[in-house]
């Protein structure tokens, strides 16, 4: 590496840039940083585009890192003064005005990693204080806009919850299929491999090769309520669903408030920020009222035959508080229940110990669900992962108890 | 005798009509493209709108063999493409043993030869035939799983199948492929990309009347107009499953069987099971609702005639 004064400064800058990216969640070690330096010195600093792609080639190795890198690059290398201030590290107030110039453009994650890098440790500590692992979850309170801006989730809130969600390995629950796989101890004989094996041994003996029924997980269909009362939980659910959608195939997600929206395709995007962005563009009834009956009707009419065909597991995430006070709900729940392998109702209201299933919507829905579970904190999400994974057996008695109380 | 494939959209339309299939212009166009450019036709639509019928009519009017592959969950290579005849293979092994033939290489080559191959529809479709390439109907593809769909990719784009023991079998002339789906799940884009796509919708009143006159000529014109009017109004109501064309034809046949010359509320109530297949839907329509719709239909037909 050249040691002239110019490139020395560049090296320091690149180092800070790499540290910014690392703080924003890109897995970049010192080796990759050296690669980046080598790439930049090889390509040269002829044009900004060359510089961008040299760093890009060295630092990004997955499609979902593209957006993070792109934004970080444009903020970080925007103007030289910015870089000077970056290097001096002693200007705790720098981030605010720089970032407010164009707040929509930034992912909050990048913004916070940059300011956190500049600010001293105290700042980080105050931020950490805000993380609460209690029943109310950790979303900032100043989000009351009708058209929700997901960007306002801060990096700390996301990272705390998301780290937990990402570490939830969702065990694949399986059901037997009609296909066979070879297995040493199997129930039926696989003639094709048996004959081949017999030839290999000179046809004197015929070693029986066996096979068993293959297994695969059933499709999962999620219907998630995004009305005002469900807002915070729906957001957390979206993170969970993003992890789940990217972890396995055949996960379909629908959001409903006053109308039903299919967001499966958006959740397939590897980067959670891009997913949430697109969803906030497409979903118009965020944090409004709920019309569970009519939304379920739409689902049954237009989607159930398309996504429930293969014996799907249905997760219904709603508090059951219906603007239409349960009108037409019973019939639609009945239909939904009959078309699905298992219908699991996740209700955040269960966080209250004294919760009684007395509202009309809840009473209309209760007879038709196979399981009734809370969904209000990370713990209940973990529980859900177990249920979806099939390792947790549902207790018939507790379900019967709920149904009795709702009757 | 094999008939030539049609040379224009109009000819395609006529061809289908000869097989008593009343198509609309868009279907005839899609089918013509698929026939002339040798690409599969992927047909989607609700149950009972005549998807499978297209392939049957094509085979009949073009005088080709119809090979039908009914898809179901767990459909695998051994029932869709080929299977080795194990019993014969074992007999062959014993025979060669008795004859004292111990050359294993020859034996292996022998028992995995075409003689012992049981051909299933997909492999049969690639074979040259005296009547020209057959019509291959892959019915209700959405019933199988994704791995089978992936297996079809090679066949549909290259018209060839690879059998590990034998080698690659490719068609000299590509078969006419019709794929149908009921949309109980989404078919992958990679497969759709290789086909022409056509969505068959419920027909409008005029076309449904035409279909009924072709498929059920014994129904009087008054009755068939009433039947079509009634079914068309049913499709405007809020039902879980709308009646398809197949149901309309069934119902018309049923009414003729009951010597009914014109619709009345009672006969509708008694025969509603031919038209609607969900209990909820039947209870919704039965009784006063059926009477109301019938009156509307009669009124409309009267004003139409006047």
C-alpha cells in the first residue's frame, strides 16, 4: 500500500467507511477491508463511479446488502467536509443537520450507525436505556401518522428485536407426502435401486433397498390485522414473517384492516428495509379500523382456493376487535377453518391476565380456531416458532377452556 | 388420416367449432400461436369452463392420439415418464444365470435397455407416431408439487427427456402440449415463461347460449334462454363458487330429463344441486331468491323480445 499523505488519508477514510458498514450490520472483517483498499488502489480514483464499484465489489457479497451499501456510500462520501468531521470524531452534533437535509432518503439504520459512531459512548448508553423487553415491545411512541413511515423504527429497536427474531430458528414442521425417498430402514422396497445393487453384486444375491415416504412442511398462510389497535404487534409480526418467508418456501402473507392486501412478494425481498418500504407503499389501511368479516370474506372468495389448496397451516393474527362488531364473521371463520389444516389464532390481548373473550367479534371467532395463543413479546414469538415447527403440542383442554369461556 | 394444423386464427376457430367447442377469439388466437410455433398452451380458469375439453377436441379434430397425464400429489417420474419392468428384468437375470452367461457388463446393458422400459404418457408423447405428433394433455398441474413442475421444464422447452441408463430421448416433431391448472396454487414463473398463457373466463350470455345449443341441442330455445339468463344472474350474486359452463349444460340436461319446458321456482329448487355445489350457496339461492332471479330473467327476456 502506498504511504503518501494523500492515500494515507484515504485509507483512514475507507477504514471509517468500513466501520460504518460493519456497524450497520454488514459482516465485514479486516481481511475484506484490506481487499477494499487493494481494490481502490487498483481501480484508481479516476471517477466516483469507479470508486463506488471498486468498494462495492470488495465489500458487498449478497444481494440484500446492496441497499445498505448504496445509502451508506452516498451519505458517507457526499462532501469532503463531512469526511473531515468524521475523522475528527469530536463533534457530537454533526449528524443532526446533515441528516435532516434529506431525511426520507436515509434508512434509519444507516443514519443511526453514523451518528452513533460519532457520538460518544454516553449517547449509545441513553439509546440502550430505551430498549425495553417488556410486554409493550419497543416502538417509539411518536408514530401516529395515517400513512406509516417504517423508517422511523430506530436501529436499536430493530436490532434488539431483529437479532432475537433472526436467531429464532424455525424448525421445519413436516407432513408426509406421497413421494418416496431412499432409506436403509424403510417400509417398502425400491425396485429400481434394488436391481441396480443386485447387478453390482453379480446377481447372486438381491439386496433389498428400501424407501420411505418423503416429508415436507405444509404451506403457511398468515392473515395479519394491521388496524390501529394491532399496530405495534403487526410490525413485529412483519419482521418475524420476513424471517420466515426467507427461511422456507410456501409462506403467504396477507395484511388486513379495512381491506385485504397480499404482501407475499414484497416480503420475499432479502432486505427487510426494502420489504417494509414497499409494503408501506402498497398498504393503504395501516392503523385504521378493522372489518374482519369482510376481509375474511374477500380472502375466502378470492384467495383461499389459490393458497390453501395444499393443506395449509393458517395463522390469524388479530385482537378480534371488529368495527362491524362481528357481522358475518362467524360464517367466514367457519369456511376458513374448514379449508385449512390447522387454524391458529394469535391474539395480543392475551397479554392481560384478566382477558375475557367477551367481545362479539371474539365470541364469533372462538368456536372455529384450533389454537389460541398470545403474541405480544419476543417470548410469545418464540412460542409461535415452536408451534409452527410442530414441536409444541397444543393442549386440547386449554382450547376447550377458551371456547367455554367465549360461549 | 391426419389433418393439417390450422393456418390462421379463423381456421383454428372453425376447427374448434367442428369439434363442437365454441371458443372466443382470444382463445383461438392463443391456440393458433401455440400450434404454429410449437409452444405449450397453459390454460387457467375456474373449474368447469372447458379447459380439458380443448385438448380432447384438438385430438379429435386433428386426428391425433390424446395422451393424458392427470396430475396428483406425489406424481413422480415412474408414473409420469417411465418405469423399468422389474419382473421381466428379474426373469432375464435368472435366465442368463441358467444359461451360464456371467458377463455382467452385457447383462446390465441388456436389462436396462428399451425392451424393459415401460413408457408413461410424457415419454410416449415424444415418440414418432404415424398420425403425426400426439396431443399431450397435462391436466391440473397445480395438483402436483414443485419438484415435478421443475422436471417438466426440460420437456416443455426442449421436448426431450433424459433417462440416466439409456440417454436422452428427444422428439423429432414436438407434440401439441396443453397444460391446465385450477389455480389451487401458483405455478412457477419459469414454467409459465415457456408457454402461452390463456385465462378462460365464464362466457357472456350470447356465447353461453351458443355453447348450450351445440352441446345440448335437445333443449328448447325458450328453456335454454331462461337457463342461460338464470345462470348469468347467478354469477352476479355473492356466491362462493359460481356455476361453470359444465354445470349449465348439466342443468339443461337435467331439466330436459324432467320434461320441463320452462323454468319455474319449484323445479329450480329441486334441481339446484346440479348447478351449485356448496351447501351455503344452495341455501342462499333456494326459495325466494330463486323466484326473484327467475322473475328478473323472464322480464328481461320479454323486453328483449318486444
